[in-house]
């Protein structure tokens, strides 16, 4: 009940914008008329991909732009699949008979799959300079910013940069960070570090003493709380979403912990689905999960600052900077689904919809196994003006810049689905048939007994 069900849980991670032809891709890059941006040689390739998402920034400074220049951020290049076709098995599994718990590590790894990709890992994109964009958040002191700006200028770094797909995802040596004469991490990447790492240790209940606690997380990395959020928002609730306690009803709220988003979430019943002949319940991440405290008072402890959030009135994004080393990383649903107009208005071409951009879990209600899921999240960087930085001083307001969005999906394989139907669903159906048969026989016997009894009484009366 701890591992993904039946051992062949197909699992793929995509970099996505649309799902055309089941090849997901697209990462934010910039195109325009400034010398900071790629030239006309990109336009031919851009035209091959419809449905652009644009992010416009206007500025009046001579350093970066002219007064009339508008930068356009687009999600148009279809990127390679970055996931394998197998769910990585849990490692270092140990049992504790005294506490009725199981401990394990969840390994992290990804492979490049050319057959599922539109481009290659060596494709080059013009993207936001992650290191430069993060500087105002990491170094709020004006004196430190002045010193850091010297290294930015010396390395010829600007607000945007050209990087290959492999560098963007898995890391590259940043030229400006490499000049800083202090022992800091100079490698930057959206998923750095990822390869050959492991998430955990998780300690979960095995349900031996209480079946209602099966797969519920007891501790994560040896702790019962995260130390990122105040109050109950910091609690580690539910399971890791691979499975839940059995005998699930539609009225139940499924709680689960997501370590990459640094918080616990919940899902509510949405619909009954037939998955490869197996009846499952689809539980959906509700819009209230990313709502503002005004819409959902339970979220008040997820709002940890007042300025960017406009006194906790913005909704649809989650600041996870505390668990990302202070970097200005914000998580949202793809295309800013359910986000505030103040966040979506600077972005043109957004097409949020529930079917393509929502997160859901398809859970078999008897066993509690998650047999299919879709985890969809968008990674954004908050870019704010920095008067001490030439690369940022042209900005007049804060911008939530989408970097990329992920469509992480998984489903049970055909072979194991058949085994599940035969060993679980089939037997449950057979048990139901036996129950109906016995009930029918009981009803018939009751009717026969009643008729016989009435006949006997009638004879006695006569």
C-alpha cells in the first residue's frame, strides 16, 4: 500500500503549453526588436507554433529599451519531454513494527526522450536571466546591491539571456555569480539540483493497527512540520498522493503533501470515471486551494507578506520563496487558472481552462490506490524594479513572469489494469453479484414462507 499500485505505474513529465498530438512543450522566451532579444532568424520557427502566450513590459529607460518598445514574452516553442515512462520506485524502505510505520526515499531523475520531443536539448532560447531577476530579493540592502551591480556589469549580464534547453532545466554556471568572491552556488537552473537526488525521508503509517491511517505521512525529513508557514499551514497532512486509506466515499476530502510546492493540499470529489474498465473517483484540486484569504479564510497563513500580495488580496499564485532559498519563485496553475486579473492582465494570449490545466487524482475507492493523475503547475518568477541595477532599473512595477509550466501525468499500465480488474474489481463485482443473489434467494424464501404460513392458517380456520 506504500508503493504505486502493482508496479507498472506509467509516469511521464512534460514541459507543456498545449497537448496537441500528445507532445507537450513550450517554455517562455522573448522576441522583439531590442538588441537584448533574438533577431528575425527566430520568426520563421515561431510561426510554426500557434497559440502564443504574450507578456508585455514597457519601459522608458535608454539602458534597456526605448520609450515605445514593448517586450513580448511568448510560450511558443514546443520543448522535449523531460520524464521517463516509469515511476521511480521508492528506495531505502524500512519497517518499524513498534510504531507501525514504513520509511522510504523517493528518488528523483529524468531522461530526455527524443521520440516524444519536438526539439532537442541543445535548442537555444532567449529567456529571463534567473540570477539577475532574483538579486533584488536576495540582497535588499542598497549598499550590497551597488556592489553586486558591479559584477553584473562586469559579466555583461542583462535582464535576458540565451540558454539551451538543457542549461535552463538542469543548470548552468552563471557568469555574474561566478565573479562574486564569496562561497555561493554559481549554478542556476529551474530544476537544479534534481538528478541523482532523493525526496524524503518519508515515514508513513502502514495501517496495521488502524487501517484508516494507511499511507498517512507521520513525518517528513524527520519532522511533523515544514517550518515555512505559520500556524496550521505548516502542517504535513495526508499522504504523498500515491494512495489513500481504503473505502473512500465521495464526501471525503483527500489531503496530500507536495514537497516540491512546499505545502499540503486537498482534493474534492468531481466525477465518477471508468479507467480501463476500473471504476474510479476523480478528485480535483479546487480553486479555493490558491484563493486569497478574503475568498478562503483558511488560506490566511499562506500569505506571508503584504506588499506583493496587495495586503493578501491577490489570488491564484503561491509564494514559495521561503523553501527555495529566498528566491522569488511563485507557483500557480497553468495559464494562471483562477488567478487575479492584476496578474493575468499583463499577459496576452492566456487560455486557461479546467480540462487542460487542472490537477486531479483518479482514485479506486475500495483500495484507495491512485490509478491515474495529472499534476499541472506553472513556475513563475517575480521580477521587480531595482534602482541599483542597470538591468532592472527600467521596470516601473512588479511583474509575475511565467517561466514554464509542467504537466506531470501518470496512469496504470494495461497489463496491470487487467490484473487489477481480475483480482480486485472482478472479485468485488462477484461479491456484489453473490450479495444480490443471496438477497434474492432470501426474498423468494420469505415470500414462499409467507404464502405457506397464510395457507396453513387458512386451512386451520376452515
